[in-house]
C-alpha cells in the first residue's frame, strides 16, 4: 500500500495538516507534497514532468481553491498528461455535495473517484489499496 509520493492540493490548512498526519499514521507514503492551489501543483508537476520519482503517484485534489481551481488544474493537466514520466491517479476530495460537481468529475477520464469531506482513515486506506 505504500506509495512513493502523495500530493495534497487544498487551500484549507487544517485539511492539509490532518490529512498529512493521517497518511503518515497509516504509513501510506515516504513523501507528501502539499500545495495550496492548483497552480502551485501544476507548476511543480511541469517542472518534474520527466522525473518519475519526483512525480506523485496519487493526487488528492480539492475543487474550490484560489488561483487555479480543480477544473482549471484538470484542464491544464490534460495538456501535459501525455508527456508525464508516469501515470498519476487523481481523486477529487471536496466538501461539495453538488450533483453537478460529482457528475463533472465522473466525466473526466483521469479522475478516479470523487470523495466528500471528511474522508475517514478507512476510506484513505481503501483508496490507496486500489490506487
């Protein structure tokens, strides 16, 4: 179940901290990247586009963020995806229970699932087992 790198993209500092601690507690990864918006995450990924070990295995992506929200990030990600050194699995983790958001996420091929916050420790374990 241990991933090389997990990426948290969320502007909520409390969510960042609690998720990071939870992932550490379940020994999910050696490396956790944390970004406060999609633009920061996108810039990191484009800088490391050919460095397989530096790229995340999984991204937990919030929808509503400043600078670049999830939808904008996913549009930009789609453009660089063919050039990535490895496949990255993306989960949308959001407090939004909007059917529109959930349906939109399901229509994006590189989004594996949509999870509503708060996400339990058991759900993270399940996600990482199937990732």
